[in-house]
């Protein structure tokens, strides 16, 4: 019965939904950061290639 009581308390309390909201926000922040890093990396690679080609010519 102790487990059932804990599950019931978890469902009724606000801690469960709050934790899920924080997890979703964290996942979205991570996705945005990874996308930005990927974009910056691609732009930096293009810039370095252009400079290398200019120096090599």
C-alpha cells in the first residue's frame, strides 16, 4: 500500500508536471544550441576554406 500512496501523491502533487515542463524546456534549449553550433561550424568552415583558397592562389 505504501507504493500506491506514493504514486497517488506524485500524481496529485504539482512536482510531476513541473519536472516534465523543465525537461521539455531543457530539451528545446539543447536543440536550439546544437542547431546554432552546427550553423556556426558550417559558416566557419566555409570562411576558412575561402581564406585557404585565397592564400593558395
